[in-house]
């Protein structure tokens, strides 16, 4: 690596049981250490028994199943070895400042070890990408249309700029296939078809915008938060009316409330 180093740096990535950095657990940890002394890079990869279930959504992304980690060591068992390998190295990753680093800190804390990052340099490669290639409307207009926005943040000017960007996208991506992170191909993904564009621009795994409910592998609506995570919404509402009342009276989105009311109504109609 052609980078002047005053201390070791480790690029790392984790796969986990889910996306909650506090409640979820690491099931795979991969690291490559670059030495400030010019030694050859060192690699470490661990499969880790999390001790808790792996969410279906997470398995759908990384493909690691409970069977894969059932006989693997737990993080507390591996913690001293991982801690020693990291040493005082700086850390780098992709979206690592928001996810990988805090999750690693939580795992060390559960193992009774303090993992201090206050004296480490933390490099988040995603932040370089986002800062150098900003995802603003003005940047999109410049990229797709080679135009500068006028009267930015005036609502009508922004609407007209959005239309220009949309038309530019239809032209630029006409006939192109989209390949997602898992290698799945969507042929001719960006086309002048409203339903196709709806499907492409929405995360079809989730039922609502706040992602409180999602579809499981069988297409059934399940909760994606709280004590009933992963359980079918219809069954939960049928057996726990207090949970239904809690959702419709607390600060959930109107969309969430509409969905649970609809499911509750359909459940009652089936009973009668």
C-alpha cells in the first residue's frame, strides 16, 4: 500500500445477526493489517457464534446460517486474540464509523474489555465517497444534465431540477442492466415505466417507509422491531390486543397505523 504510515492500520469488515449495533452480534470478522514497518500485510478471518438468532434479512444478505456458526467460538472466547491483533492500529472500513466500529466496541465491552478508539484514526471510505461525490440535487443536475441549479431550495426550482435529473437518468441508463451487491440482475432497470421505476426505487422487503414491518421469506408481513421482531403481524395483533393499542396510540407513522388497522380489520373479518 503506497501510503505513509506512522502506525499500523487495519481495514476490516463485519457481518452480523442484524443492523442494531447494540442488540445484534458479530458473526464474521475479517481484517487486513498493513504494517507501519513495511512488513507484508497480515489477514485474519473469524466465524463467530453469536449466541442469538440470525435475522432472516441478514441471512439473505450475507448467507451465513446458524449451522455455519453453531460450533464456532464466541466473541468473548476470541476477544483476547482479536484485541492483540488489532493492538494500537488505526481502523478503516466502509460505513465503519456508523456500524462496524461501534459494534466491535460493544462486543469487546460484553467480553469485559474496553476497546478505546479515542486515540485511533478512523477512516470511513464511504464518507470519502459521499463527500467527494455528493448526493445533492445540485450535484445530480450537474452530473446528469451538465446544468447548474438556479434558485436552489426554492420549491418550484427544485421540482423543475428534479424533473430534469429524472429525464437525464432515463436517457443515460436506457437499456442498462442493474446488478445488485448479491449479483442479482435486473434487466433494463431504468425504463419509462412507472411500475418498474416504483419497484426499483423502493426497498420491496419493507412494508412501510419507517421499516417497522417487512415481508418474510414466505411473503408474510412480520414485525421488524421490538419484542415481536420476526413474528407475523396478524398473529401478534390477534393474541396481544394491548400491542395493537400501543401502536395506534403512540408515535408511530400514520402509514404504520393504517397497516396494523387494516390487518386487524381483516383478522376480525376472518373470525366472524
